[in-house]
């Protein structure tokens, strides 16, 4: 597929989405407000955990949108929630977001007009009240001992107004200071029997989220960790290194219902357009009365590696987001970023993206990155070129069928900035990969909540690069509550084929995934057929056995222990991992 054709498709994507939206009848819904959150962890078999809950207006069944650093979006549904914590099941079973990944939930504004119960997410119904509406009504006052004349002055309230119309939300600057966060420790060990090499990895870090610490209504956010690595190789001296990563240290003012202007300074992933990356600088954004938003940023781009060197790549950027209405079912965003590397002009990047998220029907997300090249960019033709593109369309049908289609295109941009491993001119000119895939799944009647639920799925795709083409497929079934409550058995067969290699394999996994603890065991076997090797070397069997145990406490403490053994012919590799986390 030519670059010109891909670019034409990217430009046509917003228009096609808008056309699809015009065919959907507008429903009378509450006006919405976006609640932003961050991923704090992933619990195997249970779901994704975020730092927002009932107290933030969320409810079971709410749709959650995750935005990864590259701009790609993933979706999920809230399954369980507490005061400041929610557990989410991702629509893609393979999606495991890193801690700190941004999440957003569109919440009807009417929810903020009622006092929600922290445990249930519902308006509490006291004794003697028949429903939540009656519970919100004030007690009937006793008749005053007067001459019978009404003495209370009129306050402007009329019967057609909402019950709490005169109750205003508390301004962020008037709220009590609040500090939340997490600390974690991770240790991993890998041993290879053939080379007798051993690698150890250690991480110690944490994050802090402070609200209104200085009485101005702002938010202070910190994420950082210490990394250490040690390698042991026979007959050579051990190698070790360590470094500190500062992933985020920022302060934000505004961006609330009280102040649509949002100012953020420090180191952070750019909020209005995450595709532009992590910034050491400042960004500003605002929102219009109709729901559109726009903003810009200025500062330096840290290099995306373990050292995170900064102050070599300067950037300015701007963006605009259009929404069809206040429900934000349809939106289109355009952004432009200009960078300089050590004072020399470097990248001109245009990003276009759109999303269409109706309550029912197809959900569509698309993003296209277009680099604008000049005559001085070696290896590239002058003019626009599509560097990256992703389109994701998914729908759940009434008969419990779900279909997900996705397309991705990627190639190397021409940059002075050290953003990728060094590649030669041929790779910059020709290297690319295009992949088209899809997943079809079917729940038994009643869905995931039904007794002995089953989920059948077929995942398949094809890809092409500058040298080869290939494809892959996986067929599987997930059996829930088998032999015990909260248990699940996963069975799958898979295969892939390319020009020089092919494989076929099978996987079985069983475990119990409860709210307080979970465990699982897994075995996988695959046969690899590699072209070009003599004798039996072209036919290789690989085995993988894995086990894990996880523990969770209401205090915010969680622990995970996992082990894995991989073996083939005369070579074995052993992996052991420990992860401890405390949220507060």
C-alpha cells in the first residue's frame, strides 16, 4: 500500500466517522463531565486498577478509555469499585497498561448533585424512606408556632428546577488537602543454563498525587523509580549499573468545572495530545462553552530511554479538539509539533485523530501521524509522509457477539533526535510494517456474569514489511467457574507463518481469581519450523511452564510472586519475579 494512499485514508477518516455519526439518532442524555484517572496496577485475572472510584462519581458498568503514550486507545468496563479505587475489565484480554497510563470516564453531571454511598455507589436510603428520591428530600418541618402566616422569604426555587439546583460544588481551593499515592518494589531473576548467564533486575519507586496542598486548588504529581541491573557471565567480571528515573514531576492548576483554563508545568506526558510525548516545560489548554478544547505547549523533550537526557530537543506544539456536542460521542483532534535538535531544525509532525463512542453501535478510533519533510531530510521525499497510523473499530452485538477490527502502519521517521536505535539509510527509506487483524468473540447466554460462562474467540491477522509477508491466528475458549467459584480455564491453539519460519502451538491455563488472592498455572508448547537449517535443526520444540500467586489487602498492600521455566533441546531458562506494592 503506497504512502500516498495511506495518507488519503487518514485524511478521510474523520469525515467517514462523522458520516457514520449522522446516521445515529440523538438521544436525550445528561450532560457529561470527564473524570481523569491513572492506572495504579494490573491484577492478573482480575483486571486493571485505577485511582478513581465512587467518590469521583463512577459506577459499575461505566466505560473507561485508556490512552497509551503512542496515542492508541484501549477500552474497558468498570466491574468493581470502592471509594477511591476501581477495577476494570479490558475489552482486549492482552491489554496490560503500565502504571501511570491515563484513563478517562465520561460521567453524567447529574451524579455530582447527589451524595453517593461510598460502598455501593448509590444514594443511601435511610430507614423510613421508600426510595433514593425520598431520601434526598428534607424532613418535613414542624409547623411553626405563629399566627399561621408564612414567614420564610422566597429564595427563587421553582418546582421545575432540579432538587439540588441551588447546591454548588465545592471549589478545589476550598477543599481539604489530600495526599494519595503508591510505593512499590520489583525484583526479577533470569538464569540461562546453556551460557550459565544470570541477570537480576531491581526497581524501587513510587508515585504521589497531592490535591490542594498549597491552598490554590492545584494538583502535584510525582512518579519516579530507581533501577538497578546486574549481569553474571562465567569467566568475565560481573556487570552492574543503576540509575534514577524521573517519569513525572508536575504541578497543575485549573482544568476543572470551576476553571476551564488548565496550566501544567514540570515533567509530564502532554495532556491535550499525548502523541507529542513527555515534556519538560509548560502546557496550557482551555475549553469552550460548546465542549471544544484547544491548547499548546513549549519546552524540551527528554530522550525515551533509561537516561532520559533532556535540553537537547526543544519543541513547540498546538492542538484543537472538536466535539459534535456536549456528550462528546464524536470528536476530531488535530495537532502540530515543531522540534529543534541542538538548535537545528528537526521534525515537523502533524497528528490527526478521531473517535466515535456511541452508547450502542460501532466504536471507532483512528490516529495518523504525518511527517512533513523538506529537501534537507535525507532518505525521504520532500512533502508529507505517513509515519504511523492505527485504526480500531469494535462493536458488541445483542446476541453476545463482539467484533474488533484493527489496522496499523508504521515506519521510521527521519530524525536528528536520538529516539530510536540507530538504523541505516536503507531502513529509513524502505522499512515499514502494515498489519490488519481482527478478533471475533462470543459469550454464552448471560455473558461473563452467568454461571459457568464460556467465551469463544478467534483472533487472526496478516502483516507485510519491506521483505516479507505473514499471518497468524489463535482459536480459544475461556471457561469460567469451572470446578470452583472465581476459577477459569483457558484453552487455545495458535499458529503463524512467514517466509522463513512458521510455528504451531497450544496453551492451557487454569487459576482462581478472587478479590483477596489469585493464583494460576500455565503450560505452553510450540513447534517451530525454520527454513535454511540442516538436519533436525530446522524443527525446534519449545516448552513453557509458568505459575503465579497474588495477594491483595484492603489496606492497599498487594504482593505477587511468579516463576517460569522455558526449555528446548539442551537449553533451559528460569525466571523468578517478586512484586510488592502499597497504595495509600
